[in-house]
C-alpha cells in the first residue's frame, strides 16, 4: 500500500493548488428554511452541490476531495430525516457511479457501515469496487463517520495485530489503520454554513490543515465560492512549527527533517 508522509514527522511538500480538500457540507436545512422548502429538499440540493464540487476538483487538478455527509452523531436527528438521508445516499450511489467512473473518480466511503441496511452496504461495496482503479480524483464520503471512532478503531486493530510493539507504537504503526490511509493529510478544510467547529470530523488528519469557514450554505457553495476558499488557502503561510525566516531561506524542506520528539 502507498503510504503518505505525516505532517508532524516530515515537512510536507506544498503545492499552490491544495492536493486534498476536506469539507463539512453544512447548511442544507437552513437553505431549505430560507426558501420555505422542506429540509429534505435542502439535502437534495446538497447532492447537486457535491456534483459541482467534484467537477471543480477535476477541473482544477485537486486530487483528493473528502466530504462529511453523515456524522456518527447525526443518528440523533428525527428518524424521518435519518431515513430520508439514507435513501438519498443510496440513490446518489446508484445514479452517480457510472459518471464517476467515466470521469476517472475513485470513490471511497469511510465510517462504520455496520448500522446501514444491507442494500446500502452492498451499494457502497459495489461503488468502491467498480471505481477502484481510477486515479484522477479520489472522492471520499464520510458516512457514519466520527473522528474519535476512527482513532479508536485504528488503535484497537493495531493493538491486536502488532501486540509485540506495545508501549512502543509510533505514528507510522497507527496511520495504516486509520480510515483515510488511502489519502495524504488534508491541506484545506472548509466548513460551509457559518458554524466554526469540527463536529468530530477528521480529528487526527487535520493536524496541520488550513481552516476556512464560510457563511455560504452548502447548496449555494458554487465554483466561485470554492475559488474564494482556495484563494484564501493560497494566502496562508504554512509553517509547520517553523518561523517565517526559515521558510524564506527554504530551510527544513528536506524529507529527512524529522521531528526529534517523536517516539
Ligand atoms: C448538513 O446540513 C447535512 C447533514 C448533516 C446531513 P444540515 O442538515 O446540518 O443543515 P443545517 O445545519 O440544519 O442548516
Ligand atoms: C456536521 O454537520 C456533519 C455533517 C455535515 C455531515 P452537523 O450540522 O450535524 O453539525 P453540528 O451538529 O451542527 O455540529
Ligand atoms: Mg448542520
């Protein structure tokens, strides 16, 4: 398996275009309310925005797009809304897979699938299987995902499979077990809908991501809004613990620049 560098162990190579964008797609309900429509219509419009965001990444050469679709806490919503969201997810999988395939998109779904019904689980497996060889864009959908769940399931599996290293486990031992082991760490994190919180999304993987919050509601997050987020990202100075003067001098870019404090 391809392994990706850790931002806390090696200073990553930074490109002008973010390599990996992770988004909390929030604000569907408020969008619907604003337009006097049922919440579900907001979620349907949200799926259209997903399509646009995928197009955007394909056009701009962004290689990884990760979208938070349903959190491990979203089961707390009214049963009717949860059920409609599950139906919408199944429908989107059925309708979009051929298009994803045609566009070179590899689909991955992260989260605990156990709580989904058998049909949805089968659709997920099939969509992942049929797009597995694509490499233009990796689209990861986080569904029944929680950052704490992710870290715990990884630790538990590592502890079972690598018992001999107990007390000496390192990042490199753990990361292959994390749900995002198929992607580099996100460069840019976007949350639409005005809230400024992480809501148990990629807790481990966002260690050095640049955060961008916008009031724009997800159904209105178009290419112009995405451009603004990327432009904001491009104005950031990503120091990874260093000072500006070191960046100007090009110091610490060597792949060998390992942090000393790691076990
Ligand atoms: C995000 O939109 C989609 C999901 C969490 C499934 P919301 O449904 O949270 O929209 P708001 O926050 O109520 O506007
Ligand atoms: C976060 O949105 C999860 C998704 C977008 C899937 P929520 O709308 O559920 O987040 P909170 O509850 O406002 O933090
Ligand atoms: Mg919300």
